[in-house]
C-alpha cells in the first residue's frame, strides 16, 4: 500500500479484486451508465464532448466502467433520447473503439451497454415498440405499437449485432438493459405484457424474450467476454400491476441460467409513483434488494441505487450484501471520489445532493448537468479549465451561499487571496432553508460541510457576522469584489403584511420562529412548498395559497410529483388561482378567480412569494475596487446550480 493512500487499508473490501466471469476486476467499483448525457450527434455518433466526459470517467479509478446505453435498431424505435449513441450500424464502430481504448488505457474492464428503450423509445418516430399496446401513462412518450413475432426475432438479431459491434470495437463485455420500463422490462412486466402467445402470461413466458436475447448475445460475444444484465430489484409499479420483488428475483435466476456473468440491481420505472433515486431515498432503503439477490444467485451482484456513502458501501461489501459497488451519480458530482476514499479524504468528497438534474433533462434534448459539479460536460471548453492566475489578486466575496463559496474556493485554488464575508452567523445561504425539505433535505448540510472543508484547505479567510459596508470595503481594499448576497422575499407585499403574526419563510426554516397551529403560506413555488411541508410535518394545519394555476413552477420535473405527493399525504389545503386581498388579525382575505372572497383563519402567515435580488452593494461599492461583479441570485433569483456554475466561472475568470 502506498503511503499516500491510507484509505485502501481502511476500505479493504472496496479495493479488493473480484472475479467476474472470466475476468478479474482490480477493485469492486463499477461505474454505472446511469444517465444518457445527450452530448452526442443526433445521428447517434460520438462527439469530442462525449469523449472528454468519458476521459474524466476513465480517471475515476473504477475497476469496471460501463459506457452509456446505445440503441441497437436501425429504424430507431429503441431510441428514447435525442442524442443517444447508436450501435445500429458498423459505421459507428470507430467511435466506440475510441471509448474502449480509453477505458483500457486506464486499466478498467470496459462494458458497452445496449439500450432498447421500448415503451419510452421512438423519439424520432411516430410510435414506440411494446410487447402489447398498453397506453402511455406519461404524455410525452410515443403511442405504442405491439411487436409481432417477426419484430421479436428481428429485435433479437439487432441486439446480437450490437454485441458483435461492441466486440469489434474492443469492449470486454456488454450490458443488457431489462429495467426501468425499457423494452426487456416491458416483456417481463404483466403491466405492459398482455400477450397470450409464448412471450406472455406466465413468469417463464414473460422472461422468454430476455432469455433469448441473453442466449443470442452469449453466442455472439463468446464465453470469455462478460455478459452483464441490469434488472429491477423492485419496479415500484404495484399500483399499476407490475412485478413483485419475488418475481424480480425469479427473473434474475433466469438471467443467470441463460449465461449472465453479473447482475446489476436497479429500482423503479420512469412512471413509478414512488421515488427511487432522489435525495428523498435514504442510503439503506434499497439494500435489502441486493441482499436478497446475493442470497439467490451464484454470480456477482452489482448494486448502487442512491447508495452514495463509501463507509456504508465498505460495510455492505464486507457483509457480502453485494459483490460490486455500482456508482454513477456520485462520480458525476465528484469524479475524484474513489481517489479521496483511497487517500482517506472522505471529508473532501463533494456530495451528490440527489436533485436529479442529470436525469430530468434526458427526454428534453438537453445535455445533462450536475447541480454541484459545474464542469460536467464542459471538460473540453477552455473557459471551464482551472489554471493558475496570471496576476494574484485580493478578492472579497460578499455572501456565503453556494455561489459565493464556489467562487471563493476556485479563486483560491488559482492562487488569489480570498476573504468571504457573510452577514449571518453561518455559511450556506439558502442551503440552510433547503435542508429543511422533508424529503432528504439534510444532504444540503453535507454540501455546506464540504464547502467549509474546502475553504480551510485553500486558506480562505471567512468572516461570519460581517456585513459589508463601504467602510469595511475601504478597510479591506480588495482588488476584486464579488457580490453574492443572494435574494430575499419582499417583506410587505400585501396590505397588512407588517402585522406581528406575519413571518418570512426563511425565518421559519432557518431561525425557528414561533408559529401558531393554523398557518397560511402565501406562495406555492419551491420555498413555499418546503415551508408548508415542513410545518405540516410538525403537526400544523397548513393552507397553501398560490396565484398561479400550478404549484412548484420553479421545481424540476423529477421533484414536482414528489411535492404533490407530500402535499397530499400531509393534508395541506391548496388554493390555486387565488389572490391575496389583505392580511388581517384574524387571517388572510383571499379572492378566487371569479372574485369570491374568503377569510382564511390563521395564527401565523408565512410569506414565500417571489424573491428579489439583493443588489444594493453593486451601486454602493462601485468606486471602492477595480473590479466589481455579481453572481447567483444577486443577479436574478434562480436555482442553486445556476449560482454554483456562475461562481465557478467567475472564479476561473478573475
């Protein structure tokens, strides 16, 4: 063991070898192809941007790396993502060879995923393919067409041809996708498979297509290459008539018998009504699925759904709960994660906050992004490259929210002398409010701790309780000042808004202001939802008032339905298309779209309406330093990832 890698001794099971099929993996970490990047060309060919992304992944240290899923069929019915890779023609082999060579150069076992999206496919077509014509539950997917026996035979050949191309490109194996509502999962599930022939009905019949594809792939790639399959441990489709957990285990046994060398456990479908991968899922929630699979199978089980903590992964590997720790989103958040584990620098790992920005953009022809890693997908762009500063400067960052902290750390990494002034008594800004989200919001405290660790590492001076004035700025005499003061809710937007029982959302979420039993929250965007859910979870009777037609207009798609479910489960009364007329001592007078007025009784009224930028310092400090900038909500109120990205880019530019 190298002296500078003491973590290898502390995490021996993560870093021990494992035999998978005929190959030996140098550690028990498998990079999972968990999200399609949408970085490639529309025709399915590889781009330099995608290659650069995989270059970063190749350096993660993972012993096995899976390249993102490619559709196998020339007509594109299996294509769900606008810029999904294609394995439908030999002309694509050179691009895949570049990836295989890259992964081999890093010492990793290279796996190419074959992804026919079935029910979610046909993005460039008029229809998708399914075993049966089961209507879509999500409107943006294509109408289904039932596969004939000829379609099934052709589809098996297409999978085998994709396997052949993967081998010619130099990959060590292929991974078949039978999970999350993609084509093979459609055949496995009684919800989407209503057939009455040999491919439907019984468990054995529903698994027949999967077995035939596996058998064909094994014959195509040979016995010395790896054949991996991803299967659901739990579909979370009980309400729609999906498979049980016991059924899922039976399909795993079928896959093993058909020649699979490794089974990767996945949770949920895209149309599941329960969360599977976001921050509302705790680390151990799905671990029993892996334990059950490991008991039932002889081949290695790879597992990783929302299982981000290396300490827990080490414990689970030691207990043989699974054979390989499958990591994707944590690597997107911090590609250095495994190296930090090896060097025993766990406190420096940048946490995946489970916001699922990487997932929510896939179906919208948008490249995926990461809320906490602004470099993701921009590896080839010079403006994102971190280089030493040509002229070291003294930099004053005003505001200790995520944007300001990101800017401060990046500037310090480049050699600048940095001071952060935060007027409150703690760092984090609105992350402290986000931490009160009932669905795993505590992860934002981990992000704050990560920033605090980085500030210390890069010798950034932090002053808490320090409100910046012209006098303080003159005293500090910075060369550069960065206004990252965030945004605030307008305190008195309605008649009666200055009454004593009116509070602003952050006073409830951050400071624990006293609150009566009957609460009316004004504003149904994210901050209003978080405040309403937080209070309702503590036994308050909450009414949520929103002027617009929908709640959560600023919430990303993958969390809108979660908030809707929490509001319903917590019994929060919601009033949409409703205007506030006045706040009185008795409550809130509101009017619906037709003008009918109602008095909502309230002991406490919480303001959670639109935010406004804190820009006062931009004019006050104009003549007190050579360079003056604003980032994040101080420019315009938006999301955390915007603030972090702007902080990073400004830290690069200074």
